[in-house]
DNA sequence: CTGTATCCTTATTGATACTG
DNA sequence: CAGTATCAATAAGGATACAG
C-alpha cells in the first residue's frame, strides 16, 4: 500500500486478508495495525475526553504534521471509530468525536496506556540492565 | 534508528525522550511503539499460552522471517517482557517465556484482541460504506 | 536448531507549498 | 481554518546466504 498519488490512507491492511482465510494471525493484524500506527492511539485518547476541532488536535499532539493528522483522522473515520462533523461557517470548522464503538476501543487503549505508565520504570531498568550486560555472558545460568 | 550494521532492534524509542521532559505524548509513545510493531503482540500472545521454543514460534506465526522473529524476541527480552533460556544441547535449544510483567502486558493485549474479534464486522462494514460513498457528498448533511 | 550479516524493496512519515 | 499535493527522507520488513 504505497501512496497512490494523493493523501494515502494510514497503514491498515485491506479487508481481504493477505495470507489465508481464517488464519488467526490475520484477525489480529486488523487491530494491531489500527493501533500500531504512530498517531491513531494518541488521537483516540484525546478524543476520549470529548469532541475536538482539527486545530485543537493539532496543537495537542505537538509533533504531528497536518498530513499525518488528516490521514489518521480519515482512517479512523473510515473504520467507523470517529465521526467528522463539518460546519461550513466562514472559516470552516470541523469537529471530530469518537463514535460509540470508537469509545469502546478507547477503553482498551486506556488500559494499554495505564499499563505503560505503571511499568515504565520497570522497562527502563530492564533496558539499562540489558544494554549494560550485553557484553558478558553470565546470564545463561552458568551453574545448571 | 536505522539498521546499524547488524541485526538492529525493533522500533521503540530510546529511554531518553525526543521531544521534552514530561510531555504526555512521550509517556505513551513507549508502549505504543512496543505494541505497535508488526510482530511483538503476536509473539506475546503466543507466549501467553506458555513457553515456546524458537522454532515453535517460527512455525506458529507463519509469515514471520527469522530476522524479524529474532529482532522481536530480543527487543521483548531487552524490555524485560520475555525471558530467554538457552539449553546448550547438541542441536541447541532456546525457550522463550513471558516474565511476570510480560504477562501483565499480555493481558492488555488480549483485551485488544478481544475487541478486534468483536468489532471486526462493524469495522468491515464501516470501511465498505466509506469506500463506497466516497464519491458522493451527501454525508455533509445537506439540510442543515 | 538458532541465530547473524547483507542487500534490497516497500511502507511510513515529514517538510513544504498551495487551495477553498 | 482545514485541508491537499508533491517530494524527499527514513524506517521497517523480507530474501537469501552463511555460521556456531
């Protein structure tokens, strides 16, 4: 799925699955791709607090480009996870909100985020330990 | 983070955060990257059923290359999420298992997967509807 | 069996400029 | 304000060959 000449969709495999019919891997791939791109979860999480305008999202996320915000939003909209509401006023106004189903996903996402916050110190320590002791071999349990 | 000349680590930002100190975005990025790569979650999920050998994982995942399996496993090990046990027998044997903390993550992952399975039909429908009606403009609520 | 090293292709993201 | 179009850079992933 390359950029076909215009704003392309964010990641996400198509509805047809690439490997085989009911292969368990494929079922999973769907969500993982949905949650796996760089911005979707961040956007979903923000929208979890309530509807927001395009510009609000843009400011809140900080590192995101217009391109990626639009791409992410479109993709979420396509999957029925967020709803886009255009108010064609003088400077146009567009609001985004989680759909009911989108909210159920955002609950899962929150769980993930909670896990992250709780275990970040552990992971940081583990990484330091790993990166440190990568040279010596004493972790293969010498006396066994 | 490019491939530095050898098997490089899978995704994952470093411990230092790239934007700013306590920026909320960065906290999240940690997990999202962990869960966001193509194979980590699949591996964690398999290991959720109990320890498995390298070759078992390889067969179970189907589309994965040796390279990516090793990369993923190393990365998970580095973060203290899986434990690697080498048995230096004649044909070497290596087992991988979730650590206690790894199991807590796998619980979150399961939630995500459950969500996926439950809402896949909805998402598929939403996509079809979106892709279909992309041409006409009647969704901007003409009568408002 | 369990990896590692390379090379190569493609996917993803960012920067920038421009439009209704 | 809320996008879209292009182009360029990078990162991720796969294929293949080789090694302990």
